[in-house]
C-alpha cells in the first residue's frame, strides 16, 4: 500500500512543471519609476536526469510595465548545465524534450530549455531559446554535460532509453 502511494506521488512529481530557483540578479539600467532592468540568474534541476543542474541567466525588463508584468523581456539568455552528483535516469529521454519553460511576456513569448542526448559522446546537451507564437528567435545558447563517473565507486549509469 505504501509503495503504491509513493509511486503515485513520484509520478505526479514528474509531471509537474519545473520551476527555477532565483540565485541572484544584477541591475543593468536604473529606472526612476518601477523596477530596474536587470539580469537574473536562476537554477533548476533536470526533472528526468538526477544529478544534473542547469543555471540560466536572462534579461528582465523593468520600468512600470515590467513591474506590472506587462513588458516583454529580451530574448537574450545563457545556460550552463553541470553534473552535480551521480547521474540516474528517472525515465526514458526523448530528443528535444522540454525540461524547462518560463513566460517572458504577457502573451505568447517563452524562454525554453530542451534536452538532447548524444550517445556517441555519452553527453547530455541542453539548448535554451526564446520564441514567440508568430515569429521564432535565433537567440540561443547550449551547454553540454558529459556523463562521467561520480563518487568512490566511479561507476557510470546505464545509458538511457533514447527516442530520436
């Protein structure tokens, strides 16, 4: 009975959206009214790959519109992902699978992170980009995490089931 409840709770946890934790911010432009323009640094963990953490830096528009949530943030963003512990695949991985999404305007625009797996190099590749419903953006950044041994055992995890 307890195992069934724990399994159901784990499945619900995997289906919830990933939220970023704010690490810090720097002001880039002072605004007399409303919040300043800034660069925000956020972190999140890959929901299907235990032991991988990603760090995003992104522009955040200030001013009165930004303070009210009506401004459209710039498409500029950068990502760095790292192995933070032993890697364990919690589920099968899909090519281009979305691992993070955050709205950057009141309508349509989103900052997204998708994951790919390169089996030849045993590497997870994370791509961040910003898009709009009407027009895509070429602004993007990638980070790669080589799946390496961790801890005193130095064992590599089994490669994930990967659907291209």
